[in-house]
C-alpha cells in the first residue's frame, strides 16, 4: 500500500512585479521628452524663416532635461516601478 505523504516542492521565489513602465513617473517623463523633441524640431523647421531658431531649439532641450529631472523626482517619491528585494 502507498502512503499518503505530502510532497515537498521547492519553488523559486515569486516573479517580481513587472509593469513595463506603466507608472506616473514613466508617463510624465515620456510626455515631457516628446514635448521637448517637438519644440526642438519646430526650431529646426523655422530656422530658415526666423532668427530665433536657436533659442527655440535650445528651449526644446531644456524641456527634455526638465522632464528627466521630474521623472527622477517622481520615481524617488514612489510613483515609479517598485524595486525588487532579492
């Protein structure tokens, strides 16, 4: 006769949370980068018809830099992807 012993299973630790960047920090950062890229692109487009094209172009990169800083701040405030303890 066979005995009904519980079988011991050795499972790996659970899968870490993975949200593929669907966080407030990621959305705000990407929106800011997209806006900065559009502004810089517009500065290049108006380069032939305006003398202020360099100011518009640099303003686009300032917006991109600000978006990166805001994204880091939001991540550090807990609005980004959670870190996995291993």
